[in-house]
């Protein structure tokens, strides 16, 4: 961990207090961290309670799936990680995506799409038949090693591009900020509070209704999960097909050569 947490900024404290559903949520705020996921994992290993939140104004080594860097400058985005105790459902990343998409819609008034397995993207400028829009947010789910099942923990990391800014050249056209899409100022701490509320709600729905209920909502927010051309590598060969939905276990289904492939991980490229 990078030092001790600081006092919550007044606007953040007010946003959390305005959402009674959060109760006594343990939110730890840091002006700067290498990675909120790393800090949350260290807290989980030390026994942090379910629902513990790590929030940073800036990350110096933020990351996404497959070790990719997540650009995390100060006062530009929402960078947080949440500790979940116990064995988690295989659809927990999809659940987090639903919570993010609904919070963005509810707080910023911006409609976004979900892209399998962990991206939140702007709708394509050319309509649903066009390629995917730029990324607005990403999710990184990591399991914290434990000595026993009772001590199992998972960390869900969420990064959201909030403030309008110039992105690094490598992200040009591939990343977008909520404020650019909304055409107005977006309250980042209000978004944080709403996201935490929705994440808790969807976890309760998952416990009550099961994986299929969560996946059904995810499908409704993910138009590219059907009818989109994709490619992926399997056994050293590049495969191509057309997305055919997501099954109730969260795997991507792809029609390829007269059969349906089930993809549970790896890199899938939308074309």
C-alpha cells in the first residue's frame, strides 16, 4: 500500500452521505496510489471486510486486462476498487459492468453500451451497425489468493474517464470522457456513490435471482454481443466469426464455420 488514507474530500463525503443505502460503507481515499487494485488486494489479504472501497485521485500504475496501462491522471477520472469476500459468481465482472452502465446513465445522462467481457463504450457514431464507440470505462476483476475458502476474496477495479481532456496519442479515438459525451460537467463523486449503490443492489439481485438474471440485464446493454464480426486466437491460429450472444455463465458465443464456439477468456477483437 502507498501510505495511509487521507480524509474524504468534502464533496465525496457529502455524496456518500446522500445515499443512505450505503450505510457505513468503508471508503478509503488516497490522493495517489500505484494501483487501487493492488491496495485493495493488500487490504483483503489483511482481512478487510466485504464492500471495502479503495478510491484514488490518481494512479501511477493503473492497469486493465492483460496488463495494459490505464491512464489515470489527477482529477480526470474515477479510479476505485471494491473488496468482495467469499467465492464469487463467474458473472461478477458482467454484473459490475451493468452497475457502471446504469450509474453512468443515471448520473451523467449518457447512454453507453457494454462490450464483452469488461468494457463500457460509447455508442458508435454511425449507429448500431457501425463499429464500437470509444471506451468510457473498464473493469478489472482479480482474485486474491487465500489459504482457505472461508478467506476467499475478489477485487473489482473500475476506471471511468470523467473529465474532458487530451488523451495520450495511443488512445486517440479509442477513449472518451463522460463530459465530452454529455456536453456538461459530470459530478464524479456523485457518480462514485451511485455506482457503489448499484453494485450493492445487483449483488443482492444475484444472490436472490441467480446468474441468469444478471446476464439477461447485461445482454440488454450489449448490442455487440450479437451480430458483430470478431476474431480471436486459438491454438496459434486466428479464428473469425460472428457473435451469437452470451450464455448464462457469462461466456461469449461466436458462430464460426457452422458451429458455435464458447469463449471464456483471452483476447477477442471486434472488427
